[in-house]
């Protein structure tokens, strides 16, 4: 799933991503708003502390939809306002499971701050 080639949309897809939010009150709530606004259902969210900064966290987010869908693209554009980093891991058919271990998010994300 992680790579340069994305699966083509099937109409029943999920997308996985890792984000780092700006460190300010309400940032998680604000970051979730674009998903609500564009009617995108979150299927998983998990947080892990970064290794670089105290009180900074990476969030693994999985949601219904494909990165090529207009509503997903608009939501991701809206999300950028609240994030310092966004890393899309990929979109894939709903039947497949994501192979990212949330316990190793910071290592797999390779996000440099």
C-alpha cells in the first residue's frame, strides 16, 4: 500500500495518513472538522508522541474514501491549515487492511521536523 502507485478508486475505499498537528489548544478538534464538513467517516485514529519534541504528537488517521475523490481532496486541503506535516500512506480497497503498526508510527512516517 505504501508507495508511489495508488490503487484506482473502487467506490469502497479507505485512505491512511499520518499528520502532525500545530501545537495549540483545540487543534485536534479543528483538524477533524474538514472530515465532518465533507461527510467523510473516520474508521481509525491513533496518536503517538514524536521523538523530536515534547508534547508533540503524530496521528495515524484512516478514513472512508479515496484520495482521488473530489470531497477527499477538498477535505485534505482544508486539513493543511491545522497541520505542520501530512503524509498520505495511500488509498486501497476497503477489504484490505492497513499494514502500518500504530506503535511504530514515528518510525514508519519518516517525518522530519
